[in-house]
C-alpha cells in the first residue's frame, strides 16, 4: 500500500529477533525523497533512530485522527439533535462580508 510518500508492507510474523521491536512486523519503505530527507534530518537533529521517529509520528497521527473523529461525531450529533442549527452558505458568506466591512470601517476610523 502506498500513501503519503511511503509504502507499508505487512510481513508474516517471524521470530521476534528478526524485527524491530518498535515496528512489530511492519516495514516502512519511504518512496518520497523529500519525506526521506525529513526523516534523515530529524534523525540527525534528535539523535533518535528512524524506527523510533516513524513510530512516534504514526502514534501522533492516529491520536490526532481519533480526536478529530470524536470532534466531528460530536458536531454531527449536535446537528442531528438540534442543539445547533446549520447555516446556509449564503448566510455564512453574508456574515463574513459584513464582518469584513465592519473591520474595514473600524480601521479607517469611520
């Protein structure tokens, strides 16, 4: 599977000593040279190994993904239950145009 400049290959579980303790049977092969350069830079700057950096980055990504899904589910529930009322595109545009006009008037001293 290739995504965001790297490929993830699922390998069958082999004896523990054949794998990185951190990756637990998943090898990550970077295919994007810019992404590889970023990892290399972080390895140099932090002194941490690439396996550890990738593990931490993936953990952070999934933590953020879980928080985002929770927030979106909560907002969807708010819409479904009527706790919030959806605003049409036209109303939203009108609101921000008025807000911008007010800010311009305030800045020009009107």
